[in-house]
C-alpha cells in the first residue's frame, strides 16, 4: 500500500524482525516528521498538543470536529499495519474527499496519538490517557524506558515541554466524533467473509507487574537445597496465567516480558520482574483471572522462600462503542458486520469522553503484534473507501 511503502524502511528491526518504533525514539520521530510533511503536502495544518499527539487540520481547528487517525508506534518487533494503516488510510480518505470536491460542514482532523503501544514506557495509549486525564501528569512523567530514560527526558529531547502534559479539555472539546481505522487483530472478518467491519466492544484489560525477590547467588557453588530462586516462582506464575485464563470463558492471560536481575547465565537471579497482561469480557472475569494468578504467585514465592509484590500498572474496563455511531457508520457502509476485539486502542480510551467508532480491515492470518501481520492491498483500499464514506457522512 502506498504510504506504508513510503515508511517501510523506518524503524525496521533486524534483530526481532518487523518494526520497533517507540514513543519519541529515532524511528517514531522520523515517522512524525513524515506525517507532518504528508499532511503539509495536502494543505493540512499540523500542530502538536501538550501531550505529544499530532493533529493535522483540514481547515481551521475548531470544536466538534470529525476526527480520524491512529498511531505510528509499534510493539517491539511489531507488524507494519498496526497503527500506520490507520494513519495512512486517514490521509488517503481525505485525499478521496478532497478529490471529489467535498466541502466539510464541520472541522476535520487526522490525529496521531503518541506511544499507543506502550512499547517504550510500558503504559499503552499514553497520549490519549494524558489528554483525557486517565493518568496523572506526575505518574506519567515518572514512567521510564528499559534504559532508565524517563518520559520527561524523552519529551524534552523531542522538543516538547513535559511540564505542560496533562488533561486537555480544549483538545477534547474539539473532538466531536473519533473514527479509528485499524487492521483487525484476529480472525473475525475472515470468518465473516468481509473486508471491512466496525467494532462493537473492547475486552476489559490491564497490565500487572509481578516482582519476585529471592537471593542472588552462584549457579555452580550453591546447592539446590540452599537456593531461594525467584525464577522458580516466576516460572510458576507463567503457568498459573495459562491455567487461570483457561478456567474463565473468553479470558486471555499472557506473560510476554520477563526480566531477571542481574540476568547472567551462571547467576541465580536475585529478583525477577514479569508482566501479566490479562483480559476478559468484563471486570469481574478479568479480576478473577488476576486474583487466581496472584494467589498462585504468593504460594509459589512462599514455597521458594521468596517475596512477591504485584502492582497494577494499568487497567481499563470493557468498552462498548457508541451504539448509535456504530450503527450509523455500519449503515453508511451498507451494513458491514460489527465485531468485538481483544485489543486496546486510543478509541477505547476516548470512548469515555466522546463518541468513538472503529473500522477494522481484514487480516488474512489474524496475526498481529508480530512481523507476519498483514492486510491485502484490495482490503486496504476497501478500508480507505469505507473510511472516506464514514467521514463524509459524519462531516456533512
Ligand atoms: Zn494499534
């Protein structure tokens, strides 16, 4: 797809495969420059809000705008479509509207939200959380990346003033409606035989940090009976996550990141941090999964003579997208199907404040957050046409 091809070299990750583009790193800054130039070529005026989100305005900025867009950052070793497909499609949808001489009756904008994946600072949807006040400025500025660089430092080196981050009612007032197009992160549209669909809901989901502390020691000189090895407890937490989620219908639990300290082959770690990602249909089921994992973690740590602490790093309850907007968009698109998703999005964060909707583009493998993530060119084009139709209907 043009647009995606233009940015294909930016942030490619030769070690993991796919792309590693994280908030305010070199790749993401390059993508922001690319976006600013692309928007400029179309006569859109680009501004950056206090929380690092980019806004490209068709005409003068104003309240009650029809806003589309997505994000440009990725998970570590992510695919080419998650995020950038929505941004590229938004620009191309405006191209279609401009080419046919459409004159919007409302302000229109394309937004690029900052650090949506949380791939660098650990908290997903950081840009939209800051705007909506879903995280306090103090808590956000304390976040740091794996190299110890804080969000404040990263923003400063990107030319932004971290002292200004925080809830932004002016920005929120400008959003009359937000429509985010995204590659589907599952097999829903394949099974339905449809290139494009609309989102009905997002699973309740959160991230928990599990820190197990034991006794660092020599891998050769320490007898097995003398060990207090936090990795043993951590391993049981991983297995408990699988067990807990399997026991709750529709639930998912993942440990995708585990960091032993100090991390030497011939060293019993002194501590292990791991992150539990848990999701389910509603709050009660999600909490049940996490409580079950927490219980197993406490038991495993006690067995090994270790200490464990569990910290909730983020949580979002089930999001049901605005039914009236969803139905309107679906009708404009000739009755495309509505389907739920297990993936979080900025549209989900904004949904508590403004009507939001999402369009999904079919993903032939269903794989996402991995280099194999894909969408056929024809389906991407169908997505652009669908997005343009939806925006036109909303901005008339
Ligand atoms: Zn995404």
